[in-house]
C-alpha cells in the first residue's frame, strides 16, 4: 500500500542532499560542450552515497540524450552506455554508487517522470538534480527532487509527481583547495588586473553587506520574540565582533591651543585602534621586505662565489702550466750548456797531446 502524501512529504523533508563542487564543474563543462550551441538541455548520471537520510552527490558523468522539442514524450537515453559507465566507475571507487540523474533544466519537463522511472532500474529511489548552467540570479544553482505517489482525495488512481527537497553545496578540504586554484587561474584576458581586483572587492563588499543585513534581521527577530534565543549563534557573532576594531565614538580630553580655543582630542578610540592595526600590518610588510632583500643579497653573493670558483681554478691551472713550461725550458737550457761545456773540455784535451809532440 503506498504511503499517504503527508507521510511521504515528512520522510522527504528529513532528507539532506549535499552536492560536491566537482559535480557542478562537470555539468557546466558538459553543457558548454553540447548544450551551449544547440540550446538544448543535457542529461547525465550522478554518483555518490545514499543512506536513507543523507544523500551525498560526489561525482557524475554525461549520458547521450536526445529529445523532440515539439513532442516531450519522444526522447532517447542510451541506457546501455549508463550501465557500462556505471560498471567502470564501480571499479574505480566502489563506494560511489548510482543515486540518480541530472539535467541542465532550468525547470522540470514533462518527460522527467518517465526518465526517472528508467533510472529505477539502477536505484530504488532516484534523485533528480536540476543544475542551472546559466544562472541569472546569485545563489545555489541546484534544485533536488524526489518522485512520490500523490494520492487524490476523490479516490482516483495515484499519480507520480516530484517533491522539492533542500540541497546544499558542500566540499571537502581537498576539493576546496582545488576549486580555489581553478578559479584563481580563470581570468578574462580582455579585462585588466586593476579592474578585476576592484570588481572582486566590490563583490566581496556586497556579500558582506548582505550577510550583515541577514544578521541584523535575525537579531531583530530575536529581540521581537519571533525567534528563540540561540546561544551558540550569539556566541559565534560575539567572536566575529571581537575581531573588529573598537568603534566607540569616545574621544580624548580636549586640549587648549595657543589662542585659547579648545580643540577636541584627535586620538579617538577608533583612530587609535585603526593606527594599531595599520602599524601591525606595516610592520609585517616591512619585515617581509627586509627578509626578502636579505635573501636576495645572500643568493647574489652565493652566485658570485660559485661563478668565481671556476675562474680561480682555471687561473691556477694556467699558472701551474706556465711554471711547468718554465721549468722544462730551464732544464733544457741547463742540459744544452752542460753538453757544450763537455764538448769544449774534450776539444781542449785533444789539443794538448798534439802540442807535446
């Protein structure tokens, strides 16, 4: 017997769907390759873990899909490709199982229920995630749905319908580092560095303004009694406020000028706090520049020493070679002189006997 609509909605409302950023990047790449030019939606399979209450979507892959824009009941999805790809992903990571499917929407279509019935071959309760590949508003570009049986009050046959469930974008530490490096490398060549920095700072300030406005709305509702007091949230807010400089408007005692007029003290608490913060930052910048300069000098001296060693070795080899050549020349001259002296002595000995005769 199928569960009633109220029971089904209560069960689905307790489920928590979390989607990894890798899935969003894969869907965006799939849409950029196929759907951006044809203006058609793309369909794929999502993988992850489903323990009944928490659904974690950690991976995905694209699927060949075609449909008739005029007749929504005419569509084609290659389920053989789904089965083969699912088997290969099981060999890579057995914990990632087929939990549902996705399409680029941006809204539900008439054929989604039939496609969802096809995916019941692989998982009993498939999850449908609609990823808006071209969002027009700032926010989470995903919508998650589960198919349920709707029981009508007039006793007619039950019908299938989709029920929306909240979804969040959650990333692990390794994924956060990868996404940050990926987004850091994405830059528009036509836009200068200064304009990019100003745009990013403007977006950051706008985001900060929205967060502060949400905090103010929450505190006002707590003050009016519309929401209960949550000490954990108040403690976190107090930690945030403690990191800010002291913004009190109290000023130092006024001082008297030479003309006799009183001048308000310039050393207010805000100016003092900001000067301390600025001095700390400037001290850190000064130390970093000093260390960088010392390191550069050290590298320069080390480079000169390494370049001088071969020159000194070559010079010592040349001096040694010259000394050896000089010694060889002196040795040859000594031998020639000794040989000439020997010849002269022999000649003198030969002349002496002739004189005696």
